C-alpha cells in the first residue's frame, strides 16, 4: 500500500465506523513512515468533518456519528502520544462538563467525540459539575473553551451561575464559554452570558472552531 | 394494581388488565421553537390545536409541560391547565421539573392529576411528594439518583424499590398512586438500550406490580423512520408489562399498533374496541 492508499482507506473506513480497520491502517501508515499528523489531518479529521456535515443535512444518523467517532478515538489512542512527541498542535483545548444537578451525558459525550475528531484536546470532567469544579479545572488545564451541558430546564440556570463564578474568579476573559443541551436556545445562551451555542454536535464543532478563530484574530 | 386518575367529569383506570393508557406528549415546548416563542408572548393558541389533535388521535390523558426558557413556568402551567380542562374532559399529567410550577398546576387542576415527575433523589422526594400527598395526586417516579441514570436493570429495580418504600412509608402515598418510569433511552446511542428497558419493566412488573409509563418517543431519537420504531417498541414494552406511555398520539400507525397489542394481550374483550375503531375509520373514509 502507498501512503495515499492508506489515507483513502482510513477516510472510507472512518466514514463507516469500522474501528478495527481504522486502527489497523493507522498502524500500517505509521509503519510506512507516515507522520501521525498526516494521518490525523489528511484522513481522520476530514472523514469526521464529512460525517458531521452529513449529520447536519439529515443524511447521517446518531449511531453512524457515534461509531465514526469511536473508530476515530481508537486511532487517536495510538496517535496521541506520537503527536505529543512531535509537538503537533491541537486545534485547542476544550473543557467539558454537565452542570450541577444534571446527570445526562449522551449528548455531551457525542460532542466530545466530534470535538476530538476535529483535533481538539478534550477534557471531560463528567456530570453534576459544580461551579467550583469548573473553576479548578480551568485553572489546572487552561482550556481555550469551556463547554457546559444541561438537559433540563431546571438545570439550565446553572450556566449563568457558573459563568458568574468564573467571572468572580477572574477567569472569564481567559476562556470562551459554550453552552448546549436539549432545552437550550441561542437566546437562552445569550441571556446566560455564554459566548456560543450550538443545537447539535456537528454545529458545536463548527462553532467552536469559529470562536477560536475569532479570538485568535482579535 | 389500578392507578385511578380523573378530571372533574371523567375517571381513568391504568392497570395491566386495562387498555394501555395513551398519554399525549405534544403539549411540551422542548424542541418546538415557534411554540416557545408563542409561550414567551403568552399565546396559548397552539395548545388548543394540540389538545384537539391528540384527543382525536386517541389520547386518553394529556401531558402538559410549559418548560420553555425565559417564561414564568408556574403561571403558564396553571393557565394552560385551566384552558385544557375547558376544552376536554380527559385527565391531565402535570409535567415540570420546577416544584413551584407543579404546585401551581396542581392548584389549578380539577380532579386527580398525575404528576410528572419525581426521582429517587431524597432532595427531590422531599420537595415533590408532600405536594403529591397534599393534592391527592398520583405521581410518576424515575429510578435515577443524583449520580447517574443507571444502565443496569437490577440497579434501576433497586432504585424503584427504594422510591416505592420511601413514598409509601415516609410520605404516605398509596402504592397504587405511584407510576414508575423505567427509563426509555435512544436506541441510536446504544443498541442494548431497549433490552435494558425491557428487563427493567419485567423486573418491576413481576416483583412490585406497580403501573409503569415512559417517554416512548425517546427510543427513536436520532434515527430515521421514527414512526416505525415507535410503533414496534410500544407493543414490545406492553408485552413486558408496561401499562402506559407518554407518546405520540397524533400518528395513527403508532396508536393503532398499541390498540392491536391491547387485543393481543387480552385487554380488548372479543376485539370490540378493535372492531369499533375499524368501523369508525370506514365511516370516516
């Protein structure tokens, strides 16, 4: 196989969520001397982006997005340490958590997979995350973006509580804040004081990249 | 076991020897952008149509949820309960995660309502069950605690047992007024989701025997051809012991699948409901 063949297989197999094949060809590519960032940026990430685009159009469904993400995650396990050695840049660090009072995590996990697929370094601090834990995690990991998920109308007010706490801790200007979850709307995100909102996982990735680009330009 | 709910003029019995209780899910702003905007403007006209469509479709109860962002949920819930009760005699399920809204809805309601919902968290029980008791309502209870929505059917069963024990002994709720939600999750997120829900339903039906309801449309979230999935899921869950669902009452295929399952499960004697529904369709066409 030539490196181009490997890239093509990786792209195709990621699109259909064939985790064993993606892992096998990631290893095969590395043995051929391909760089981990070539594998990531020329095959895996474009595949996941296409998955996201199809999902947004309604051509792909939730399970297809999940298995494509899982296939990608398997390859990332191999690539991550190598990428760290070569000092390849990530798109950004994304700190993610479901707010206090809320235990829902399916949507959050889906967004995590898509973000990782798009080249973000994702730190998931779980469900039921109180404001002080968001603050500690921001101090420890210095993320570019903090994502907060809420699935209930009763837990959505935690966005504002968290954002106020982050502001009080003097960290608000250090991070971009994105919110999401089934009952959340753009209007509610604005009222909460968040910088960004997305209605689904694919849009969340696109929005996250836009926000980072805007900040880099500013 | 029979759970009896009512409006001012109508009584409805939920039980494993009764036709499946179809609770219409539609009066809920989640995911309905235009409806959310109407609610923010205090416009309840969409509710009138939702009531008419669901009742015509075969709903035997209606779930009422006003949980839109940036609205006065308590005031809206009370207002819509009064409006709906002026339009239909079928009983209502008062749905909110905000305690003040539940209280306002219950205060406005005439009859014995079903409250949606409480969880196995001590804090939530302490807030909601005294209200249920005060208004003599029935209540939907979810077996999740403050840490997780358990995947394991055995764990869901244990939390159900805990809920039932607490609600009956500490809060004095009669066991027949507790309706357990065995938690239906999207099959698209994990192919074993529905198997786990079925096992939970079987465990609860066999060992506790309380009535059960769930949000049936969750199952097909994120998948194509949702109506087919919903109309297959419900009869399977009924076979396992589910006695009610908060569901799409406007799609004839789904409601008809439930009615067919009623007949198969022995809850439609001599198929009289099935035959009558057939005649009604013939007459209408």
